[in-house]
C-alpha cells in the first residue's frame, strides 16, 4: 500500500515539482529571448512611450538616470539576454508627463 512509504512518495513529488519548475523556467526564457525578434525590433521608433517599450520587451535589467539637456531629464534602460545574446539600450527623454524614446541601440548575436 502507498501509505506505508511516505518517504518514497515525498521524494517522487519533489522530483515531479522540480521537473515542472524547470519547464516553467524554460517557457519564461523562451518568451524573454524571443521578445527581441526581428518583428519586434522593427516596431521601435523614436518618440515611442516607455509603456510601448515595456509591451514589446518587458522591463529592463538596468535603469540609469541622467541629464540630457538643461531642461530635460533622461534615463537609459538596458536589457541583456543570453541564447541568443542580446544587448539593448533605450534612452528616454522626459517630455511633459511622458517618457519617450530619444535613442536606441540593439545588438544581437547569432541572428
């Protein structure tokens, strides 16, 4: 009877949970690495809002604040991904109540 083997049941459940969590991580990795597809990269335009960038690529790995002119503040969003290797940088300028893309650079290896 299975109730007589609680250690084996727990070990089996632990292995199943480990395998399932690996599948979820793999799915998240695939989604992240495919966000910098050629189709999405071609949608980028100067003047896009930061919300539009988040919709295409998700949230950045790093954010830096800077001054881009005497009147306006800027911030840079940096993305880094592996397999395929992607490095992307978006510079946003504060215009009124919005942050808009002033400049961007995307480097992809192996595509």
